[in-house]
C-alpha cells in the first residue's frame, strides 16, 4: 500500500471480495416478520426489563 510505506502489510488487497451468506433465512426471523406485533412487544418487554435491572443494580451500588 503506497499510502502507508512505513507499515508492512502481509499481502496486497486486490480482486473482488469473497462475500459469504445468501442462504435461507433463519426460521425465527421468518416468524418474527410474520408476527411483527408480538415480536415488537417482546423486544419492548426485554428492553424494559434490562433497564429496570440496570437501575436496580445502580441503586444497590
């Protein structure tokens, strides 16, 4: 890399990137998309519980 002559790189970066993935979606992702209202409520409940736990831990300290 000409921009960084003071650094020693193991190899030059060239060519097209090798992208991974592109398979079938996880079954849980499909279910969450189909039941987005239930999924959003579940996320809200979890984040609310995390916030409550965090505040309780801070008060204990």
